[in-house]
């Protein structure tokens, strides 16, 4: 499985923010990643979070667990 990290800079209400996601390298549409983080204060923060998640995904793949896209994740309200 080939994964890619995408880090994006954007401005929200006058504040610089960074977003990162992890997706399949062959997926041409970035609308349903395996993981994302939003609202990071710096590019380094977004990239560090993505690297930490990539390491976790690597361990899961080594154990035979394949990642699920966010659309396949069910969230339960407490």
C-alpha cells in the first residue's frame, strides 16, 4: 500500500492554519482520506502529527490491519 501525506496552508478568520491528511497515493480525489488533522498552528506541527500517524499505520499494516477511510468510520455521540 502506497500512502501519501498532504499538508495544506490556509487562512481562517485572519489566522494562519495548517491541515494534513493521509491518503492512498493513487487516489486522485482527496475527499476521503484515511486520517486528517486540522487547525495546526505551524507546518511543522501538521507534518509531525502526520508522521506520528504514518508510523502507527505502518505498525497496523505489519500486523495485517488495513486502514479504513474516514467515510467508513462510525462515530458515536456520547
